[in-house]
């Protein structure tokens, strides 16, 4: 009897989740991304990579802005995309309301090839992003807007492998609104 009741409760919770709206990354609006910084330094280039491949990648990363797309509004958005060319990174601009929490989680066949970071327009950390400094082993990042105004942040998907960018992934953004009375 107890197992039957637990089964019904778990099934009810699974059905209560809002399904993510699926979007192709190539269909999203292209916007200027964050400025490359020390926080966004290259993670690839270890043993097994040729020196020329590393130089090509590092040269491609010397740009004014990261390539970025704008994430549409919605409670749960799943974006199917891949990182651009030899640079091996892609940014996603997210507008957040006061007190809102946004979580980005990447799913792929080779999740260990990816890192997700949250930065501001200048490629730096700020309040609401500091919890991402503790690595969990999963390609994910969270931002909680601590301010009284809307904020723009960028979630950057970076590859740790030179040729890892040619694999598509699904990046899911979920939003939690601030509890009533939490933002003053």
C-alpha cells in the first residue's frame, strides 16, 4: 500500500513540472556578447592537442565580444545549439527580473567537454553569480538577481576540448520568480 501511494505522489510531481519550450539556437536573435576576460580564459590545450590547433583556437578567441544569442522569455526554455567555430564558446544573454533566479543546465553526449559560466557584460563575476565558483562536476550555472531592477547576464558555454565544439547540446534555462515580498 505504501509503495502504491508513493508511486502516485512521484507520478503527480513529474506531471506537475512545466515542459520546456524547445528552440533551435540558430533561430534566436544574435546580440553582442560579453567581453572576453580572465574569468573566461581558455580551458583547452592540454596533452594530446597539437600546438597549431591551440594557436588557432586562442587566435579565434581574441575578439571584441563573444558570439551571443538572446534567450526568449519563458519559465523553461530548452535551446539546441552548438558552439561556434574554432573559438569553442557561445554566450546566451538573459534578462532577469528583480529577485528572479535563472538556472542553466547543459545536456550532451559528452557533458565533460563543456563548462557553463555566468558573467556580466564585462565578462566578470558580480553578486548573484558567486555560487558558481564551487564546481559540481555538471555543466551548469545559476544567477539570482539581488537587485531592485532588471539585470542582464550572460551564460557562456565553453568547451574543454579543441574539437569538442562540433557536437550539439541542449541548454535548458529554468526560471524561478522571487517569492512575494522578497524584493524590497
